[in-house]
C-alpha cells in the first residue's frame, strides 16, 4: 500500500463519519481527529448561518448541524462554501416552522453576496449615454432573488441589530427578497410583485423598452411605464445595474 493509498483511506474513513476502528491507526488519536473534524464543520455552519443559529439556539442548531455534517462532506477547498444544502436540511427538520429555513436562506445568500465576484455599478457618466429605447440591462453578479412565506426578513434584521425579534408569522401573501452587495456590504430588500416581475424579465435579457410592453396590465401603458421607471430608479439607487448595453 502506498502513502497515497493510506492518505486516501484515512480521508475516506473520516468523511464516512463512522466510529469504527481504522487498521493501523491508534484509536485514541483517531477519535480526537474525528471529533475535531466534525467540530470544525459545525463551527463553519455556525459562522455562515449566524442568525439562524441565534434564532434556534445552541442545542437545536448544533443538532441540525451535526446531522448535516454526517450526510454532507465538504466539496470545496474552502469552508466558506460549506453548507449549500443546509437550507434543505432545515426545511426537512422544521416543516412547521418555515421561518427557520428562510432565515438560513437569507444567511447563505448574504454570505455568498459578500464572497461573490466584484461588479461595480454603472457610473453617472455612462448612465447619461444610455439609449433607453434599446438598452438591455446588465446586473451586478451578486444579485439574486427568492420567495419567502414568512416575516424572516424582519426577524433577520432584528437579530442583526441585536434587537428582540418579532414572533414568526406567515405572510398573507408570499413576498420576494432581493439580495446583492453594495461596495463591501451585503444587503437585502423586500420588493413588490411588480418589481419582482420586472427584475425577472430584465435579468433574463428583456430590453428596457420591452419591459413596459410586457408589463402592461389592463391596457394601462402609462402606468406600466411609470412603474418600470420607479423600479429602474430603485435599481440604480441600490447599485444593482452594472451596465446598459444596446444589442
């Protein structure tokens, strides 16, 4: 058996999460290593999903984290990317408490926005030269959206400000949250249905002028144009647009 075979066998044994003895390895030392390995992964999940951890408390969070660690080995060279399936785990563990998985979704995507690629917002000088009749908007790479059914945004915000969070509640109508990074700061905002539709179309490549036509409701083209204009102003104010190009 080569050294590489030994190293791979040791790796596979640790990743398997078993407490069975490993031939040729002292059990006491192996137990310490197994514990340290799993503890490091739990600590990584605590760091990434900090607000979820605060909401659940130490015992409940660590129980969920240990279950996740047993089922999911790291797939990247960096622990910053560990936890991509943790939201699904929490959804299965807390089917009657939807805010738990939604808090974890916020935690995960805000961290991904922080770690994400740079993308400077469009400058005022470039903005003045845009042909809005034909422009296609290019958004910053950290922008993402997701639908939520609870007041997870209010809970997350209160926890971030060290305030007492509100009780979890289901929303009368599902809401959409958009997440992005402005400078070095990850941000999120709950948006209205019209903006969600407009942003979905724009991110898919629809031209700005086309948005007005696609989003006309009840034949009110003027209202659609005003709403698209308001959405555009919000995107510019929040630094979501990286460029506006003419096909």
